[in-house]
C-alpha cells in the first residue's frame, strides 16, 4: 500500500517508520501483512543502507519469521545452516552442537543480503520510502495524531501525519531523544577493548564459527559465503586502523586461532574491507512514549559477541507489528504491553552478549584469565552449560 497525499507537502498514513534498515523494513512488511499502511523515512541513501556490513548470523526465530512472511526464498537457497559453533583456547577446540542440545540452529546470511530481500519485497509492494531526508523531527507524540517532519532531497518541507510512529533509526537518529528525559532511563556498559574486523576474499577455513580465547586477545573466524570470510581480533580502544597491516592481522589471527594446531590451517586471501568496532552495551527504557515506539538500535545496543543485534531488532518489530495494528484499529492492549514485553528479551540478550564478551576477551589480569578458562571448560564439559549457551545463541522464541 502507499500513503495518501492530502496536500502537496503533507502525507497521511497509519504508521510512520523512521529508519529504512532491517528493523524498519521488516516492520513495514509485517504491517502490510496486517493490512496497515506505512511510510518509511530514511536519512541515508538506499545504496548506503543496503551496503552496510553488519551482522551475519540469523538465529532460528529470525529465520522462522522471514520464512513465514515470504522473505526466506534466497535465504534458503544461498544461506548456510550451522548446527553450532566452536569454542577454543590454546591447545583445545570444542564443538557445541546446538541442534543436539536444543533442536535449534543458526544461519550464516549477511545483513546486506537480508536488506536486499526486504527492499525487493517492499519495492514490489509499492512501499513509500523517503530516502536522503534531512532535519527529521517528531511532533505531538502524546496526541492521537503524531507527525514526522523532514526536508526532502529537493528542499521541500514534508509532514507525515500518522496514528503512530516507529523509531527504527538506530542510536544516532532522533527517535530515542524524542522520549523526554523526565521519563527516560538508560543503562550503559563500555568495554575496554574493540574489534578490528576484516572481510577477505578467501574460502572459510572452518565449517562453523570459531570463538577463540587467547592470552593475546580474542579472535573470531566467521564467514559470509563459500568464498568470503569475516575475521575479528581484539584490539585496544582507539586503535588506529593504520597500525594493523594485512600481514599483521593475518599473523594475529594465525596465532589466536591456532594455525597448525592438530593439523588445522588458516587460509589467507585479499582483504577487501576493514574497520575498528567499539564495544558497548546500552538499554533505554521505556521503549514507548505516547504514540512513539522504539525498536532495534534506537532502544538498545549489544556487543557483537553474542550475534544478537539484528536478531533482537527483528524480535522487537515482530512484537511491534501486531501491537501497532491493534492500536490503529482501536485496541491498545498489545501496544500498552509492548515496552515491558520487549524489554524482557532485550535484557536477556544483553546479559548473554555481556556474558560471551566477558568470557572471551582478555583484560591482562591473570586472575581474570583463570576465571575465563574455568568458565570455558565448564561450558564445554557440562550439558547444562553447553545447553544454556546454545539456547541463547540459537535464539529464544519471539515473545519470550
């Protein structure tokens, strides 16, 4: 469905969505399935949003939702189902089989690919999206006719009047700040290390992800396809990217991932992109204020160790779509419960991401190192420990 123009510069719709990333586009798709029309507003270009290299692991609940809503075709054809992960420390590597432990698995399918599928589906449905807007602002959130104003690329002023607004615009968008300080609470944990990540044109050297603890720092071997691999090494905060040449990155990865251990080899290849990623946990509450509803990074940030960022955003909008549909039709029960319901899962995923991060990243303190190794041994030798990790990593059911 498309929005209705009531004047040259005013658009009337049922839900205004700020942000055209995965959270916003999944929400628009789910709302359309509910018979609810929406308009999406995005600061960046369509090409920029589509090219952002972020998450690469989809948990079971996310895959189930995409399939159930007609978005799983290319995922099933090109994605890679993984039964689990490897946990490693010097001299030892252990496989945790999520399917055996919980009956659930994960898929390797990059956020860029998810975004392509979403954009194609929304284009086919005639979804109205305003890209490259400026000066986005939210108004009248306590009324039953909130609105979003912005300046279009042509320079004209536009107002989108809606029954509700969904803030899916990440941590730097205007939605989070539109919740008054008098009602907003936030919790934050900044970590004393970052990830240096590279994307390389080389076939994966492993069949499933390797999470490696090492005295030199954490390392992760991930992948995007049969020919493209993703790697991360722990580095100090504020590390200049220029300090790490390709050779230095590959050398650190070889040491931390155990090149030569039990005959295993790390294959190398051309590095196509690199970045330093700070690590933090952040939760904002409430996730609703009046007719404004927050979802995804607008409400919470998790370190990437637990592979929860994209999946948590999808879980948010899976709850939000029926809540907004009910609100538009005159029933507020699900909308009234949205923030409390979503935050239960947010805090569970925040804890899991913190736990994985704290278990695998070195601090330089020998006492911390022994505690981490003890925990890793317990997880890999205890059915209870392994099942707890598997249950959280593969994903809790929507609505947990």
